[in-house]
């Protein structure tokens, strides 16, 4: 209901949509068709609707009511807070949606968009875009656009003016969503792909429970979460370290309140948190975690099988840190090859090099693997 009225130009509905998407509680909203807690926070949409409300123009309409003026003021006050939550890329995305909304509107909306570009109000300041919009608006009979064009033109270079004119000549209004969206067949194919991916990932995540507590403790210690003595036991110290790690994953999530963040802190890692732990520890240059993370990609433990990623992390552990077990794992990978994404083909030379290095470093299983590789190579020659 709010969206329908907002699209029709009701400033109060625009502001309410900003409230809804930003997670702000609404007074008198108990009768809403969709419970507000069921609507996920979407800062991009919140910024879009707050911007549209904050820059709503009353001059072309009848005298606004006090409620309408108040809605515009409150929306404008919310803009800095919403922007502070967002990344630069998401702010840019929201500004683009705001511009598209005005471009799809009336000739007067084009003039207002030009004014916003000129002032840097609600969207990034851009005189070339402003002059383009003024050109479009005055060609459609908006008198204010002519005066604005003449003033802005004096502040711009010849090249900027030519660019604005060229853009105006080639401009086309945005197509309605029904013409830019995906077909039902495309949507169904994407849904089936997602379901298949979810099934694969569910199977991969089940295997995470087989990872030894000892490896988890080492990863926690490597990241500074102080799991204490590595004893392969899920004791109080390890649980406390897990809680610290869990909180760190949501500490800077501005879409969650403190209660939601504390709900994540359980002292027991979920499969996805376990994957995150080894990923973070691997990026921090912890060799054993790099080995574990590489093996996860080899076998599809918690992640989708990916030969390229497997070799990447195993090589970091082997080449950068000379970890014997990582050399052994690479020897096996290059001996047998991998399946799944980005398959790695067998390479006997690389396999022999890594197995030999693992053997030199004292990893005993590498001795048998190296002898077997040598035997198979000799047999193939014969």
C-alpha cells in the first residue's frame, strides 16, 4: 500500500518506506498487511525512499499539510545516519536508483533532478548531468529549466557543455521494470540452480563436523582469540575463544542490534562459521589453516570443490611456509587431479617434486607415495 501511494507522489508514504527498509519502528503500524519484522533491512532502498521524500517538491502542487512537510523534514534528518551505515558502492547504487526514478517521471521531475545534480543534494554533484537534465526539461516546456540552464552554462567549460548536449540528444527514458526484468523462464532456471547449489552446499557443510578441535584451536590462536593449550578438547577456554571469534564476525554489522549479535555468540561453531574461521586464519598467513582450507576445497568440505582454490592455498602453506603436510597434499593433488570447479589435471613432475620435499621434511607417508609414483611411472614406460 505504501509503495503504491509513494509512486503516486505521496511524500508521507515515501518517508514511511524509508522507515520500513531502515528497520525503524513505526507508530500505528500494527495493521500492516506484512509484519514489519518480516521485512528485512535494506539500506539501499531506505536511502532511495528517504532521498525521494527529502527532495519532494511541493511547489507544483497545492499547499502541503503540516504532516507532509514534517515527513519531508524527518526524511532529510535520517539521510546522514543511513549513509553512515553504507559502503560507498551501495550509496552510489541508491543514488543511481533515485536518478532513474526522476528520469522516469515528468518533465518537471527532470528539472528537479538537474537541480539536485547542480547542488549535490541527494546525489553526487555533477554539473554536466545537471545541464543535461535542464536541456531535457526545457525542451519539454519547463520554464524554470531555461533560467537554470542559462545560469549554469556560464560556470561550465565548452567541453562540458558539449558533453551535456550530446548526452541529452541520445538520452532515452528508463524502461518500466516489466520490460527490464528477467523472463519467467529465466527466473525458474535461476531458482532451480539455487536449489541445486543449496543441496550441494548442505552436503558440503555436513562434512565440516569431522574437522578436529585441535585444528580449530590452532586457527583461533593464530587470529589472536586465545584458545589456550592445543589439546583437541572443546573445553571452557576454547569455547570462550569461539565466542570471541563469533562476536568479531558481527561486531561491525550495523543492521544488527546488540541482542541479535549476542545471539550469535554460542561457543559452538556452526559449519559456516568454521569455514569462515579457517578462511580468516588462512588470510592471516597461518600455514596449518592454509593447509586445512586447501583440503576443504579439494574434498568439498564446507565449500564447493574447486581445484584452483585448493592449489592456491596449499601452495601458500607449502611454498611460503614449507609445511611438510601441505607439500604431501599437493603431491597427491598433482598425482590424482581434482574434480569439481576449475579441475586440476595430473602432473607427475609436480607431484614428484612436492612428495620429495615432504619426504625430506620428514613426513613419512610421502615416502610410500613417492615410491608408488615412481613404480607407476616406470610401469607406464615399459
